[in-house]
């Protein structure tokens, strides 16, 4: 295969279109649920979209984890190989997701219990 760009561009474009469609469908579904235009059984099928603040927190934590892993591998190039750098990035990104999960879970519990409990 001499021109992989011929395949890469449509795949990336298709992926972007698919992600946009999924996001727009989820927003439409949530608006219908919020307005009460669907049955009670349908509400339980689709979870609420995460608040923008929590979404920003998630990606901020993940990017910070990747940055810290990259800095560690930059500071210690004799000790950490390229494969080690990839491993560090995965580990720190995973830790960031676990921290996000703990924070989001706590916020969800507080939201369910209400501010007065």
C-alpha cells in the first residue's frame, strides 16, 4: 500500500462524524427525558450526561497524568525506555481516571441525598 493517507483521512473523518452523531443523539434523548416526553421506563435506560464541570475535571486529570508521566521520562532518560514511557503514561492516566471516578461518585451521592442531609 503506497498511500496510507487515502485510508487515514476517511477513517478519521468518519470517526469524527460518528462521535458528533452520538453526542447529539444523547443530548436529544436527555432533552426529551427532561421535558417528560418519553415513558418512565425509557428514563432508566439512558443515564444523565455528566455535568460539564465533571467532564472538564476528568480530562484535566488525565492530561495532567500524561504530562507528569512524560516529564518523569524526560527527566530520567537513562532509566526509562520508550516502552517505559508508554507504560508510565497508561499508569498515570489510569490513576487519573480512578481519582475522577471517586470524585464523581461522591458528587453523585451528595446530589442524590440532597444538600440538607
